[in-house]
C-alpha cells in the first residue's frame, strides 16, 4: 500500500507492514509535517487502539530528507539558499560601503574646517556677507573634471555652472539654468572672466556625434543638440577620421562655438566690447593631464559673421 505525505512528492514511503512501521515512529512536537490525516485512517486500519497510538506519533524523517524538503520549498518559491544568503551579504556589504563613504566625507569636511576654514576665518566671514568672484566657469558635469580640483579654485573665486558637455545655449532659445547663471554672474556679480572648459572623452560629445536624429523623449539628445554646429563643423573637416578622433576634434570645436554664442548675448557682448569682461576657452585632457587655454580676440572676431567662428589669442599649454 502506498501513502503520500505532505512533504514534497519526491519523498514517498512504502508501508507494507504497519506494525514494523509503527515501531519506527516517534512523537516529534517540533515538526509541522504530518504523514496522515488520522481520522481517515481509522477506516483503513480497522482498530481504534492503534489509531489512538498513531495519533500521538509522526514519521521521523531523516535530517537529509528534511533539508531536501526545505530546499525544494525554497526553490518552488523562486529562491535558493545560496542566492538568498549571497543577496543578504551583498545588502549588508553595500550598507557598510555607503557608511564608509560618508565616514570619509565627514573626515574630509572636518579636515577642511580645521585646516582651511578656521585658519582663514576672516575670509570666510566676508564670504558669508557677499561674494565677488572673478570668474564664471562653465564646465562639464563629468565627475572627472571638477574645476576646483583641477585648477585650484578656492571658495569665493569662481561662480561655477556645470552641465552636460559644457555647452552654452543660444541667446534666442528658451530659459535654462545655464542662461540664468550667465545673467546673474555677469550682470549682478560682475565677473571679469568667463571660462568655458571642455575635456577629453566627453560622454556628451560622444552622444552628440553618435546620434543620427534627435529623440524627443531623450533629455540628453534634446540638450546636446545645442552643439549641432560643432558636430557639423567636425564632420566637414574630420569625417575621414576614426570616431574617437572625431569626438576629440568636436570637444575642442564645441568650446569655440560656445564662446561664439556668448557674444550673441547683448549684455555680454557689450561688456566684452568695453573691455570689462573677457572670454576664455580651456581644454583639460585628463588622459595625459594637460591643460590648453586661450582667449577670445574680440577685435579680430568683430569682422566675422555669426557662425563663421571666432579669433583667439594668448594660446598656452600647461
């Protein structure tokens, strides 16, 4: 006679001799797995005394079977012990890593407070009242090209705008945070220099050079299309080059196109013309750790029609 228990179906026990089977049964109150519905077994075995004894007993399932049963139940729920434990370990490690990141950040802040802030307390007290930066820096949001880290700007020295691919949108286009920063820094803070910094291996420029058409659903495409003229200029002179070299060419070309667009802002052009504001370009190659800097030659650029480029001067390599 073959009976099915409530443990997984792969564990079947042939009960051919009830007295022998009964002798191998012991009561295990910690187990929740019952072999039979005992009320239904009365009609099978035919005598109540045996059933009463049997009601107090459960099948003693070997530990290996119980382990297999637990694993099968876990697998049926879509989990495995190894993966579950691994996931728990990863979660724990990730939490530790996040805590360590902020522990490091805390130590850097405390070092700044002790070594810079407290040692220059008068300077920071003046900054608390007002700022008077000499530079507006327009740089890429790329984590590898922080202007303060690369060029050593200290608090109060540079009003900084960072966006994808360090682009300057045209004056005629709609409002953006970059245009708001331009207006505030030039007209209110009266910065004396605008420095547009591009860099090597720029993901924004790669996106610009690689896209065939603008995806209206993509925020990135809708932003980097600002550099469309730089892409067209690059394709006109470097279409025979490898894609990586085209991107490198466009990284520098887009800086000059942004500088040219700055002159399209009436209040910027006026200050540049009067000599109270200078426009500069910079290119940071973090692969070789070099920096190239140049200045817009406004006098040489005035004869150029819009879109035909700008003249530069004082080019230097660091």
